[in-house]
């Protein structure tokens, strides 16, 4: 049975999506329930995979990673997708991988130090993976914004 989110759960998710470190007591006051109730609900949301974790976000440029690229990948045959994905997981510069529709099989996002580093990753790592037929790379000039999934309060 699929977990049903109620109005209080939605409020909790709204607050945590904005600030995952927000104290439960503060959320409880805003929701009009006890701190223990918030703790129990968050645990239930985690148990039912509504909340899949929380994480610290590091600004890539603070680590010297100034080039962000999106790469469309064509895989030779669909039966080889999992092998390609496993190989992509081994490349530390790859931070996201998505199955997509259209003429490409996958879309990945990578961060590199500079264009030479990008070329090295493309030529020596990504394009050397068996069953990758072709790639198309797009550079991000600047990230306009980034946000967590929208949760209506």
C-alpha cells in the first residue's frame, strides 16, 4: 500500500525541504502538534521512502570545479544500459545520471576543473566505456538557480 501524505506531513516536508536542519520543535509549533509527533511522522516518512535522506551541499567552485557539463549519451543497445551506468558510477566527475526519452539513452551531469579536464574525462573515461555509441556535450555557462522539489505547504 502506498503511503498517503496528509496536510501535516506536507507542512513537515515543506519546512524540511527549505531547511533540513530546522529543529523539530520549531516545525511542531508551526504545525500545532508536539515535538514527539513531528519526530514520529518524520520517522514514518523516512520508513516509507518519502524522505530519502538529507545531505550537505558543497559548492563545486569552492573545490576548484569550475566547469559544469551535461552530456547526452547514446548506448548501442538497451540491454547494455546497466553496464554503462555501472561504468559511469566509477567516474567521480559524474554527479547525476538520468534515463531520458528521445534520441539519447542517458543524460549525465559532470563537474571538472577546466576544459582540459573535461576533455580528458570525455575522451579517456566516458567515450572509452564499451557500448557508448556517441555523446553530445553541453556546457553550463552559469547555474541560474537550484532548488529542492517543490512542496506545497
